[in-house]
């Protein structure tokens, strides 16, 4: 994200008030569109599976994909086999809906679907029309569809909505596009089943506290892009590294490396940006650390000295149990015998 846009959306730039009238037009269009779905003027597509949407209000990354992976693992532990649908942002495949395999290229189907397919092993289907993706996913014999993003995709029915909020940046200046980062006004969070706050020391203001829970991202051992043995996290202590991140909020990644003791030379890239080899090549011998999402865009590259950092979502026990119990309840799924 350009620095001027960061200051506008998450700072105190006076420019936001010049853009405020356009934001009001945007809000009116969003409200009219949603009302059209409620009244049946726009068609909600039927789907054969219950759908859990993991989305957000803000433009940019907030931690949706780690939460999707956490849900898949937690549901599998309860005997519920789920699959994932995604728009496949950044991909250029013309064959839609398309089942994503772990060996697919991110340039074809999108980086996040490939990451989920590789990490989880569950069926993943991409399609711009997510309802069509759910129908294709049902052919895989799953009991539940999890939509990675799609909170505003009202053509797809949903049994449950989870909204992820960046715990560091919150809702920014609280305004909708273009004056702020929001795709829907803040009161929309009062309608979702749960708000999941990713990171941060406290819950940002303005969230429905009774349905808000905390999540944090826990890093794992560094994985070599060239293959071979992993590198323990404590090896970063006092180490100068080049950190390259093409994600929605790269500063979160850079701060994480700093908390692990690394001296970080930051190289932010736009979210979903195609990586070039020269983006990972520098004139010194310092290690290069990238995100897992960036790693899936390095198709077949075996670059020595480049490592990617996996992260896993962690939700505290009581909150995790309550969330899963509610999910099982609202989707109508029994825990036993629903392997598909």
C-alpha cells in the first residue's frame, strides 16, 4: 500500500474529508445493492452446502487465510470434512470453476488458494462466482464450504459469517472507500456471527465485544526455498535480514521478524504482486526472509539463502470451543459421521 494511502486511511490526513462525499455515495450504493438482494431484486444463487464466510470489512490483508486453515484443522479434529472456495484473486485461469491442486501455479489460480491446498490437503475450488464454486466443491463430498473472503459477495448464501479485523490497524479512520479502507460501514460488524481480532495488544474500539475473540499468528521454523533442512527461529537473533513481503499489511511481517531478534531491512511489495527473481537478490550475503504466501509465487525457484516463514493461527481454548460449537450449530452439522 502506498505511504500516502496508508496515511489517509490509517492516519489523520485532512484529505479524507475532501473525499468524504464520495464515501457517502459509495455507502449508498453498497446499501442499495444489499437491499436488492434482501428484496429478491438480485438473485441469491442456491448452493448444496452450508457456507461459512471468512471475510473482512477492510481492503487489504487482515489474516483471513490463517483463520481458514485453523478452521479446517479444528473441524477435521471433530470429524467434519470441509473444503474451501475462493475468488482466486491474482490468478488468470479461464477454466472456472476450477479445482486447485498443490502443484498448481499461483499465477494461474491465485496465491492463497495454492497455499491452502498445499497446507491443508482439502479440496479447494476457485471461481469469480463463488456460488458456482460451492456447487463444484459439493462434488468432492465435503460437508461444509469455507469461503476465503466473500463477506460482500451476497450472491452466495451463507450460514455463518466471521469477520477478521487487524488488531494493529483496526478499522482505520472508520470511513468507507475512497476516504477510508472499509468496503462496508462499521455497523456491519454488528451483524456477523463473530469478529476475530488478529494480533494487537487490545481490542480496537467500536467492535461488538460480546462476539469478539482474539487470534494471534504463531511463527514456525524457517523453511528453505531451495529445499533442505529448516532453520530454527532463534537463529534470527542479532541477524541482519532482507525481509520481502507482498501481502496486504507487510509491516506486520517485518515487526514479527523484529520481535524474533532480527535486524530487518524491509522490502514491501504490493499485495499479490508477481515476484521476480531480482526482488529476492541483493548485493550482500544477508539471508532473505519471505512470507509463505510469497513463497507459493516462487514456482520452482531454488534460490539459496532465501527462507519462508510459516505462521499458524492460535485462538485461546474457551473462545475456540465456543466458536466451533456455534459453527456446528448454525450449519446444522453433527460432529459424528460427517466425513463426506
